[in-house]
C-alpha cells in the first residue's frame, strides 16, 4: 500500500517551472537576437572598426 501511494506522489507531482516547462516566445527571442546582431554590425561598421 505504501508503495502505491509513493508511486502516486511521484507521478502526480507539480511542475517546478524548469527549462522544459517554459518554452516562451521563441520567435520573438530570435527576432530580437538578430536585431541586436544587425545593430551591433552597423555600429561597428559606422565607427570604422571593420
């Protein structure tokens, strides 16, 4: 009986919000990341560093 309740607790535990739980807006992150890369490239080019 105690094994059944222990297994039940393991299977019904709440999620803790780890990396697998929160996928987030991936497209928005990619767009903002590439925007930052382009902005950095423009600034480097304008400053004559490249």
